[in-house]
C-alpha cells in the first residue's frame, strides 16, 4: 500500500472550503494514526489529511504541519513546549473544577495526563457551548503558552492551557462519550493538547515521515490540478527526493511551506536554498574500533585525518553588509551585528548560541578575508588556555555560563576550530567534494592565534602515520581523529546524517572501552549509608525517535563523587514526577522501579565495559525481544563521565545506535569483520 490509495479520500467531511481547519479534524486523524504502527498507513493518513488542507484551507498548512510533528516553530527559534506536569495538572483542575487531589489520583491510576484531561472534560457539565477549536487557534494558543516570560509567567501559562482546554472536546461536553479505556482514548482534543504541551505527540510521525507525507500530498495536489487523478509512483518518489534535499539544507517549514504554496514542489530547489541565518542539521560520524577498520572502510580512496577537538559544535553564519543578500528568516542577534556584517552561531541542535558566545561574534569580523561576503562554517569551540596557548578539557568549557554572558566577565576563553565550509558567497557547497570545500575555507578565512584556527589534519593512508597523528591529537588534548573522504560524491556534506563517510576514532576505542553513550536520566534510587539523603544510583535510558519513547538501558551508581551526588540531588529533585511518563518504556518488574521518576531533562555521558541483553531493560527491545523474550540491550558496569549540557534528551544515543553497538560487539566477539550499517 502506498500513500496514493487514500489520497483521494477526505479525512474529515465536516469542513467547508476556506474555513479554518477544525482541530477536531486533525485529532480524528491523529487518533487513526495512533491506532496503527504500520509506517505506510501512518504516511497515508497523514498525506490524505494534508491534501485536504491543501484543497480546502491551504493557508493553514503551516500550523497543521507544525502541530503534526508537535512543534511550534523551527528549532533555531528556540520556541518549544515541554511544560512540567504540575502546571498541566493545575490547569486541568482549574478548567474542570476537579480538585488537584483527584487529578493526581487519576494520574496515579491512568498514568497518561492526556487521558486524565480527556476524562476530566468528559465528566464536566457545561453551561454554554464554547466555539470549537481550530488548528490555527491551537497553534496560536500553544505559542503564547511557550513564549510568556517574566513575572507571573507560570500562572499565565496555566491560564493559556485553561483557555485551550475549556474549548476542547465540545462534542464530548454535549454528552457524547469517549471511553478512555478504548481506542487509546480516541480523538479527544484535550488528550492531544496535553501531549503537545508535554512535547511528545507519540504518533510515530517523526520529522522524516512528515517530509514524505507532505511531499506526497503536494505532488498529488499538483497533479490533480493538471487533471490527472493520481500521481504515479515515480512522481511521488521524485517529489520526495526534491523535498528531502531542500529540507536538508533548509530545515524550516516556516520558509518551505509558503514557498511550496506559492511556487509548487517542482520549483522548490530554486525557491528554497541553504541560506545564512537558517542552521542546517550537522553531519554526524560513525564510530570505528581501530585504524585497521578505517583502512578497510576507505580502501583505495583518498581520505584525511583531522584532529577531533573536544568542545561544542558550532555552526557560524555570516553575511557582509555589502553582500547584496539578506540574513534569512531570522533576525541576526545584536551580538552578531558589526561594521562588517551580521552573524550568528548555532549549536548542534540548531539553538541560537549568540548569548553564550558574544566574544566569538565580536571577534569574527577580523577572521573574514576581504572578498568573503557570506558563509556558513562548521566548527568546534574549545576552551583555550591563553597563557600556555593550548586546548583545555571539555569540562572547562562547560563551566561557562549559557546565557546572557557579558564579554567582560568571561573567564574561560574559547578558540574556534573550523573544519568545514558549507556555503560561500551566495552558493551552497554541500554538494561539492570535501577537498574543494576545504580549499575554499582556507581561501575565505584567516586564522588568528588563540581565537580562530583550522582543524589540524594529515592526508595519509599509512597506518604508522595515522597512529602518529592519533597520538599527537591526544597530546594536543583532543579526543582522537575524525577521518573523512576527500573526493567524489562520498565526500559531500550530508546534513543530519550519521554517515559512513565520516569516521571517528577516539583514543578510548583503542583501549577496547568502546564509544561512550549519551543517556537520559529518568529516575533515581536513594543512597545507602552516608548517602541516604541524596540519590545514590540512577535509572538511565536511550531515545527511540521513531516511537518518541525513552527506553531504559541501565542503572548507574559508579563514577560519582560525594560533591557531585549532592549537586545532582539539587538539580534533579525539582524534576520529580508522580509516576513514569507514558513515553517511558521501562520494565514493569517490581524490583526494577526506581524510588523516584523525573521529567526527562538531563543527558549524561556514560561509559560501559560491554553491552548485554537483559529482560530488565527495554533499549532496542523491538529488535531483540520480538521473539517473545522481551529483552532489551543493557550496559554492564556503566560509569558516569560527565553531564552533557549541550545535548537535549532527544539527541541522546538512539535505540538504533545501541543496537548497532551491541551487534558490532557480538560480531567482534565472534572475530568477524565488523560492519556498521548506515542510518
Ligand atoms: P554524536 O556523534 O553522537 O553526535 P557526540 O556529540 O558525542 O556524538 P562525537 O561522537 O564526540 O560527538 O563526535 C562528533 C563530534 O565531534 C562533532 O559533532 C563535533 O562536535 C566534534 N568534532 C571535533 N572535531 C571535529 C572535526 N575535525 N570534524 C568533525 N567534527 C568534529
């Protein structure tokens, strides 16, 4: 079955052309999506709905798309939901007149705040019939909730939630009931509003699926304008490719959707291009176990070995005043404005880092050679010892304040190491060979000691020379090497991809310890003996982006100092929740429950001796426990390394990566050649 089969059917009959998209219509589709796990069905339902939006109310396409993926705006805007449970419960109570005690009891019993809200609305007598919710209204309402700041903002958030909830489920209020025990609670609007507020829609509708569904809907819509009934598979495939390649360079529905509506999909390459101001998702690397593996992988090809700096990924965007082009979509921050031009700096997650690194933005114009009009540069910022003139450990960088940094107060100086150029003087370079991109980078920018440098590298295929480079990189306080293809299509920059064409060789791998994992803290156990007043061990999980679930992977109690445990208690105890979230996939075993559960917020880097299968954990269990054994991958002898403040929970090590690590280890155990599949 393809998305074609249902594109001709309307997903929701009671909405007239030109009318704002009814939120109830979207929730009906969500509910159908929720009832299936089949990817093609999910895509078909989603595409059919988007097609109806295109036909009836195209001006609502953008808010519809955003609500489908549970976002309010592109990542770089910094606007996001993820409202804590206590505020949501308060709002449900105040809207429905039920006491907080009863809401909490319900939450204890049901375990899903969305269903608690649906149930609370259902039992509520209504005096008057509120106006039904619309997609644009819900998007606007959520936006207000996400962006209120300052004094009294918590209460204003609660008020915003109340406003939405009191107009939700009008039909339920009329007496039609939805059984929360059936069909996962059905198309209840309250349920999906709460999920949006929690920041997890759990529909299996990740960004990648939406890109496919939207491109299919647009293709079908355009083909129907030409009088054809349905597009061919080839039309759909072509549309999908166009959309994905544009989105990779410009991951912003705010820019793409208006362009699609105006110029259609076949012109999208022309109307939407990589632009300074809109960060693209960084290319990521695959781990390798040995230099020998690198040589096997890149056999017969030219490659380069760069130092792998241990700091924070930074994507720097710049446009000169006289470039004759705009800093697109986003306004450059005041820190990024200079006589020379405008600039900004984005994190690995596309967050705006201008308030963290005003010092970098202030110095940047001095690194730009004359004639360089605009660029996007991929870099690592590293803490720098000004006197001894060398790189400092990652931990030093993490002591810098994250926001509202004043240049005069900065204690930890940073040096920027650039390793790739993605855009230069009005032209995207991502589809050029790396050798060429690197040459252009050297031609466009000027190193300044202790401020800006190019990543050190060596182009060699000799194992001894690579070994020496690796040792030198470690002496220079780097983590190891990044090995990259130099020529041909394989050396193109692949945004958002964990690619075979970038391999990381960390010094730790060579001692057999393997790559570390970045895991989310979901729960904790109180300590024993001296540690009874703080947490002594923690329950950690990896992330499954397809399912939007955190899957438990280990308990950890090693690697923490007393001081650190005290600090962790301070930061984690405000995040305690009454019971695990419905998007935590954890063992139900009586002995496997931590003493407390947390909101998912912190990511920790953890090392492990090896990986094993265990019925107590759920990581990657859909791959390993499908034979009925219900086993997940888990870590043996995990050890805490550091808090990863630069990673959001969704950027934690994925279940797929955990499965790959487990399989690679198994193969090594059997002394076969390892092979890591591409994502
Ligand atoms: P992941 O690869 O899962 O994102 P991570 O964020 O922990 O994991 P690493 O596994 O340490 O990252 O390796 C990739 C990171 O190394 C890049 O995201 C970048 O921040 C950093 N890095 C340092 N030097 C380089 C370089 N020369 N080329 C590319 N990346 C580099």
